[in-house]
């Protein structure tokens, strides 16, 4: 199971880095208008990668599990907020 957490760490760290260096900035125009949300996405991806790293190292305490759940909820909330902002801004363009 630690191997899977190691893979998750690599993917999440790469995602956080890609977001923070602006790789997706030209693709998602919303990033220019919602910079705080863009930064929150990047740093929460880093936080998720950190929790995956600690799980890969064998940390399975209950307090850590709660922290991991909270961090994952934060990341997914930021992702859904980002998608909603994008959809609202581009709703009229589709008609």
C-alpha cells in the first residue's frame, strides 16, 4: 500500500507544481481572474502530496487521518469552485 501512496505523492506533487508555475494559466483563463483560488489549488495539491508522502512512510495515526481528510476536502472544494467559476463565466458563450 505504501507504493500506491508513493505514486499518489508523485502525481499530486507534480500537479501542485504545474499549477503553481502557471502551466495551466494559459489553458484556463479563469486563473487570471481568480488568482487566490489558483494559488489555493496549487498549495492544497502540495498539502495532499505531503499527506501521501507521510502515508507512504507509514504514518497511520488517527489524527493524521483526520488531517488528510480535511486537506482532501479542501482541495476538492477548490477544484469544484474553480469549475463553477469557469462555467458561470462561459455560460453565455455557449448559447
